[in-house]
C-alpha cells in the first residue's frame, strides 16, 4: 500500500512569499525523501539552472485527505547543499539554537480576510456594509461571514495536531483571527505556515480565498495584523526582564530594523489611527492597545508573564519576526 505526502514550501514571490505544494506517492513505511521542483516557476531560480531541493522539516497528519496521508513542510535548498536565499527558516534555526537556554516561546495571532471574487466576504456588491462596531466577536447572520469555513479550518488544524489555541471574528466583516502557540520559535513558525496552508486549502472548497494582506480595504477599516506574544523563562518568572525586553525593542535603531521586516505594506496599516502606534514611533505600555508593544494588564498585576508586539502585519514571515524578537530581546536579557 501507499500514502500521499503533500510537500509544502515557501516560494520566492516578493514582497510577500506564497505557499506552494505538490503531492508525492510513497510506499507505506518509506521515509520522506528529499524532493525537487522547478524554481523558475516560483521566483527561486533562473530558467537555465532551475532545480531546487525540498528538505522535509515538519510533518503532520493530513486532515484534508485523512487516513495515513501527510502534510510535509520543507526548507528550500540549492543543489550545492546551501540553503536558498528565500529560506528564512535556516537563519532562525541558528538564532533559536543560540538562545534556547533562555526558553523563548511565542503565541502568534494570525488575522486574515476572506474574499469572494474581488470583495471581502460580507461586503455588498455595491458600496460598503455598516461601519465597524458590531463585527468583532459578533454573532448572527448580519455580522458574521464565513463561520462555516472558520470552524472547518479549526477542526482541520486540530486533526493535524497543530498547536492552535483559539479563533475569533475580527473588527471588519469577513475578517477573522486564529492563534498558534505558545510554542518554541521554530515550532510556532512551522505550525503557523501549515495552518496558513490549511486555511487556503479549506476555504478553496467553499469557493472562497483568504488573504493576509495588511490593509485589504482602504479607509476606515481595520487592517490585518499578526500580534506576536513573546516570553522567555525569566520573563515568565519576573517583571524586570519584561521591562528589559520592552526597552530592548525600543533601543537605538531597533524599531526601524524590526518594522522594516514585519511584513509588506506596514505603513498602510500602522498609521496610528487604528490598531497601534504609527510605524515610525515606538512606545510600550500596560494594557495599551495603541502602543507598539503591550504589557497585558494581568502581567503587570502578577509581575510576570509575556509581552505583545502589536506591529507585525498579517503577511509577516513568522521565521523572521521570531528571529528578530529572540535576537533583540535575548541578547539584552543575556547581559
Ligand atoms: P489578545 O487579547 O491580544 O487578542 P489572544 O488571546 O488572541 O490575545 O492571543 C494571545 C496569545 O498569547 C495566545 O496565542 C497565547 O497562547 C499567547 N501566550 C500566552 N501566554 C504566553 C507566554 N507566556 N508567552 C508567549 N505567548 C503567550
Ligand atoms: Mn513538470
Ligand atoms: Mn487576539
Ligand atoms: Mn486580533
Ligand atoms: Mn493581540
């Protein structure tokens, strides 16, 4: 007998990479082999030397196909054995290993927007729906669009064994969120990428697409972010390290270095009018959802816990945001 392995990888599309996948039939019990693909079709090679290599790094049950079938997340390599330049996971591996003794963990809140044709799910054919106000965590057919897809996606993530920790309807109609974590840096990022693939794949069967675009509707409509919650063991045990981490993220040059790599279209979302401080300002505060970095109120009460970086866009690469935060905060905490 045989099983189907869906090899998934991240391509070289700029400014925001896309997920790609293809299926390999393997004999029962056979190990997952390295595989290849045509990099000239994914912005990962020129036509004259287009072979690129897929190296399996994370696997889980395939909840779409069921049975013994697998989803297989891969890193992309060149044929000379070096990581491809689009392979941001290879960079995170090094940083995660270096700071593993501090036991960093992340919970990432993935916001996204459903589209049917060229408009968000729930938007009328002409004009706009009622202004924002009732949609966030709403209930009822006048406020909620796509719940059947969201529920199916949640079930699929659970069946795959992913560390998904919740879902909620968001501020704009057709906009939703799921959370992955808390998990170690590589785990949260791998599982978020697979959860994204499952989102697209699940919605596909409903004739709906999902986008991670940061500002899918211009004007007075919320953007889509990927709040990144972070702690180290020391932060989970005391308050001084919480402040050290917040200060480290605001040190000279750091806010811009981070924000530039927090996803494409960051200026369109971090205007200062909606979810967070403007992209070119850095501010942290307790319970402050207008700040760049929020210390949750119960963290201040208990004098330990975690911080929330509210700046990353929905389309951020989780391998990049986790690497930057671990590097910046754990370097400061090491001192
Ligand atoms: P919000 O109130 O900002 O909407 P959510 O409940 O959507 O918050 O997401 C909070 C995320 O923070 C969850 O993914 C949760 O697992 C994660 N989290 C909780 N505790 C920690 C911690 N100590 N370190 C890192 N992440 C954490
Ligand atoms: Mn072919
Ligand atoms: Mn949330
Ligand atoms: Mn949210
Ligand atoms: Mn949040």
